[in-house]
């Protein structure tokens, strides 16, 4: 299955899982769908599906669990864009949620997507032990201790501070890396992976998670607002601690390539079943938006 096929599979399932715009209260469902179907790459659910394939040779049934990751990711973007946080007007080339629906409805849309993610996991027809592990994994990745919210707090509190390598790693392993790593772990859990497979996929997730954020930081320096679909140069304007700020652009680029190489290496035991994960690692490092 190619990337476009995966994206269409995920989009169909998200459309099924999220209430239609006509379902009362209509405004919140329009706001949820506005951001959810704004053109995301679906990297996290695709990583989850490919992890399931690598562990078990198939992706049957995993798409519902994979979609919970996209619901969490989209909620985080809606909230990140709010004036109280990153204060962005555009996301994926469209006006941000609060610019269209107002701040109150944007906050509620994010809350609703977050809540729905766990409702979706609760509906999974899989053994109870696997279901509980999936819930715990997603909650930890989105949470405060080493998770996405904790990384966002560190990012906010780091604004204006001198560039610091240790703080930089703390921020991005949590803010971006935790949910990307969880994508691999959840695919492994769903597929009933062995402990060895789970650890290998988790390690791959850590490497590509760091590579993803390094490339994101570089693109904020080198990319255009049109190409990125969001405001370029915001990191420097807000005095954020980024990889280019700490290491410089060229050294950051070499670091991303090194993380990608390590990701490829840990996949070796999976053989051809990990072909999709190899492709995704290269895509993450070479992307332009």
C-alpha cells in the first residue's frame, strides 16, 4: 500500500469516527472536522499501521487505533495555534481554527478531539490487556511527564532563554517525539508484537521522532510560509530553543541524517516487512513542509 492509499484509508476511517457536521451541536462538529480534514499527511497513523505490518505482516483492524493518534495530534495543533500559545493565523495553508470559529470554540474542538481519541480506543474489539496498554500508551505520550504537554510547557518556559542543548532535547523528545514514538508502540501493541519487536520499533520511533523535529526546525528557518502552510520564521521571532539555534543549520541537517540512519539500522531484523517504515524514515528527513 502506498502513502496515498494509506492517507485515504485513514481519512475514510476518521470520517466514520467523527460525528458529521449536521449532528447537533453542529458548530463543534464543524470546528472538529475543519482542522481534522485540513490536509494533514497522516504520518502518525501511517507509522502505527506500518509498525503493525512489521510486527505481524498485516494491518487488519489497526486503522481505528491508528486514528486515535491523529485525533490527539489535531487537538494539539488547534491548541498550539491559539493566541495564548504560538498565536498562529495559518495551519496547512488555511486559517487556524480559532480564526474561523473563535477561541472558545477552538478550545472546545481540541477538547472534543482529545476525548474522542480515548472513546475510539475504548470501542476496539481486541483482548482487554492490549486495549488497556493502548490507552495507557496514548495517555502517557500526550501527558505531562515526558509527554506532549510536558514538552509544550518546557518549550513555553524556554522562550527567551539562551540556547541550551540539554533543554532542547528535553523539549523535543517530549513535545514531538513522544507521540511519534507512541505511534510505533501502539502499532506493535495492537499487532501482539514480541518484546524484542516492541523495543526495536520503539527505538525506531525515538530516532525518527528526533529527526522529524530537527527537520521541522530547519524548515522554519529555510522554508517559506507558502511552502510550509504556516508562518515561517516564528521560532526565531519567539526566541524559541531550536536545533539551528543551538547547533546551526548544517550541523542540524547532519544530525537529522544520522538519526535517520540509526532508524534504518534498528529495522534490520524485520526484513522486507519493514519496507514501509524505511520509506517513511526517508520521507520524514527529506520533506519540504
